C-alpha cells in the first residue's frame, strides 16, 4: 500500500528526467501565448519567416550539439558561416555557376571545421581556446579578403531557394538525419560514449581523435549549409553576417537539454531550442520591441535551462541514493 | 595522456648529463610571452620608426589599461578553473549606467562612478551566485550574462550612445602622473595588488588551492563557495572600473563599449602562461600578455592595417600561446618524471 502512494510523486519527478521536456514546454507555451495575444503570429507569412529563422539557427545548433555531445565546444560556427557564405557570394557575383559556388562554400566550411578538429585532436589544445581563436581568425580573414563588401544580388534560380519553406524542410531533414545518426549508427553511439567518458572510450579502443575530427567537420558543414540558406533568403551576404549566432546556437543546444560536459542529450532537443529562439525572436518583433533586446531573453532561457539541469541532477541523485538504500540498506557515503 | 608519456620517454632517452642540466625544463611560465613580446618589439622598432616615439609608448600604456584591469581579474577566475566571458558586456552596461547617471540625470560624478562600480559588482555577484550556489558551469552562467548585460545596456538608455561626459572625467584620461598616463596607473595599482594578494596572502593561496583541487580544498575547511562568489563579484567590479576608463577615454558612453574585451583578456591570461585548467597563475605573465596584445594591435595600426587585421593577429597569437603553453607543460611533466 505504502508503495503505491509513494510511486505517484516519483512518476511526476520522473518527468523531470526527460531532457527535452523543459524546451518542449517553453516552446508550446510561447506558441500558444503568441497565437492568442498576437493574431499576426498566425499568418502564413509570419510562420514562414519563423520557420526560416529556426532553420538558420537550428542547422547550426545541430552541428554544435554533436560537438557538445563529445564534451567539446565550437565557438567558431558563426564565423565559419560568414566565411563560407562570403566565398559562395564572391563566386556567384564573379559569374560562376551557382551549384559550383554551393559546393565551394561547403568545402570551405568543412575545411574550417576540420582545422578546428585537427588543432584540437592532433595538437591536443583545449576546444574552447582553439575555437575562440578560429572564431577571430575566420571572421577577420573573410573581412580582409572581401574588404567588408556586400555581395548581391544572386542569380534568381539560387535566390528563389531561400524563399518559402525550403530552409525549414532542409532543417527538418538535417535534424532527422543527424538524430538517426546519433541514435542508430555506430558512429553516433561512439560520439555519445566519448562525451560520457573520454578516458574510458580511449581505453576501450575507440578512435577518439578520428571521431572528434569528424564531429567538428560535420559542425563546419552544418555552418556552410546554414550560410547558403541564409544567403538565398536575404539575397545578399557580407563578412559580418550572422554575428552572435554562435551564442544562439549554443543557447539552443543548452536549452534543448544537452549536457554541456557531453554524453547526454539529443539532436531533437537542440532543434527544439532553435525553434524557441525563432519564436521568441518573433515575439519581440510582434510586440514592437527592438531585436537587440533579444539578449535578455537569451540570458533568461539559458538560465531557465540551467536551473532545469540542476533540478534534474538533484532528482536523479536522490533516485540513485534511494536505489542504493534499497540495495545495501544504508546511505552511500559521500 | 599519451603525449606526456611520449615526452617522458624521449626525455629518458637523453644522456644523463643532458637530462639534469636541460635548461628548458626549468623555464618560468612567463617565458613564452616574454619571447613573443621581445620579438614583436624588436621587429616593430626596426620597421616602424614611429614605434619608439614617447607618444606611442604613452598610447600603448593607455590602451593597455582596461584590458590590464580585466585580465588581472580574469587570471583569478582562470586560476580557480573557471572562465568569465561576460566582462566585455558588463563594461558596456556599466559605461551606459555611468553616462546615464552623470549626463542624463545630472548626478555628481563621484556618485555615478560608485553606482557604476556597484552595477558591475552586482553583475559579478549574479555570476558568482549561479556558479557557486546553484552549481552551473561558469561558461553557461557567464554566457547568459554576456547576452543579458549587452541587452540591458539598451534598456538603461534606449537612445544608444551618450556624449557630453563630464569634463572632469574626460580630462582625467588625458593627465599624466610621474610621466605615465593616470589611467595606466590605475591598471598598475590593480595588477600589483592582484599579484601581491595572489602570491603573498592566505586569500591568494586559497584561490590557487581551489583551482588545484576543489574537493580537497572543501574538505580542508575552505569555504569554497564564498571564495568563488567573492572572486566573480570582484571581477564584476573591475569591469565597472574598466568601464569608467573606457568612457573617459572615448568621452562617450555607448552600449557597444567593451566588445571583444573578454577575448582580449582571456588571450592575455593564456598568453601569459596561466594554464586554463586552473590551480596555477601568474599576474606578471598576464601583464606581459596584455602588453603583447596591445603592442601587436599598435603594430598593425602603425603598419596601416585595419581592425580586421588586429583581430586576425590576436587570434593567431592566442593559438600560438596555447601551443607554447602545452609544450611547456609537457617539458615540465617530462622533467618531473626524469627526476622521479
């Protein structure tokens, strides 16, 4: 009898251990709140714009999530985005066929990611410092090369890709692809294993360095993809594009319940985090506030997510302790 | 891990005499930055005649002031194993608070400065509470502050920048004391007291112990949470102080003040030889790091290049610094194993 009464609160607590739940709750609440108070939110045009915004940040965030799952961090993704976007922009304005420019942009983005990966694995430098440095290096190289010029307009056949729902469709495909990869493939399990314990993975014979290099490469490719979609939508590109997006991407990942030290979390969570970004960003505009104030919301949702994480950890710890008491009959000494 | 053992094996392969004498094994942590600084100064003195002028040195001293103050605080945070990426944004917020109080509301300058320092300390206290009490990773808590403080600056004064800063403050930035700009004196005082506290007092040893082994410090009766909270609060206040100097030098308060200061400060600390993993720190190295960053920026400006090139150089300098530090630690690890 007593067992049955005790199980009810425990079930409620068990909900807290679902890592994506806070993100899903914030997203649903803000969507319901906005559609009730601001009818403009429900218009097709607005929803399309929100979907596009979610796609640009979301694709970045999915790559970033993989990096964070391994226990690393990549601060250079937005700079990489600007670098590869500007390369494609320069080529298109110079008259190169746009599919070729697209391939070149992805190659540059992948190379940027690989540079991070090589510095981090081969030279064993801390990811936060390496990507802090490459953030500056990518951004400044492309500013110097382009003289901070604006490249526009692009061929219609390319620019048309950015309108409508194509960015969002690509985003969904990226999420599905990467989510299946982390959940269903050997590579994905290894990524999560490295984040759980790098030493244990290395001792079990996993090619830790090769996996990390590939993860930073994928984060770079995601940045390139995001750059191309953003260019197509805006129909212009310059070296300062997407500044601050590394923050939005990391915030999305953290809000989505991915543990910053790696090993726990999902791509879906990161995607939900990006959707929150897009919806709340839209809310600021609908309420006639300046977009710069978004920093306050970013700060608040990062904090909310971090509090959720602390709460979840406490619940899990107490569960672990309870289990321990049940097995050994005494509290685990701390 | 394997690197360390490799280095040890290589060191062991050396003849005994070479192992014992190996001067590289006993290099102080400041070596790397000192070498970079000397090379940069020599190169610039030969290629840029203006570099050796007295006015240029005064400019370098002035430009080093804000970063010197922030980097001294950042050294403490990195010594505890944390990181603070919000200082640049807090400088922006405090700068606008100072401008709004002293110009828009017409408060007296001194009270405005004190409130400005207080706002900085409050931001630092929030960081400290989140990190020490709530137990958040320092990068997440300060990332949130990085975003929020910059946006908060716009709430303080929505019209953007504020000019007509009180002339007393603006003139102060132009004055000299004993041949050195007054603002540089402030940085010197902060850095020297930072170094003395870290090296010569119990408090400093607590900071290093905390970074070396948090759990062991806690079990030895150190109030770990309090120490951590105090450090973040003090760094917030230093950001307020840096904001006063920035506002005085620019003669305007603007929300974008202090952009990239956090990166320059972190670069200076790492360049100076303080390991990012915590437990050890050198303020002297940090100050050399600050001067190196400023000299490199100055050199780029003298060579007629723009801010983008300065960013590129800082990024490359950071990478070199991290690489040199890793190499030095390997040498040290090898020498320890050889000795044992």
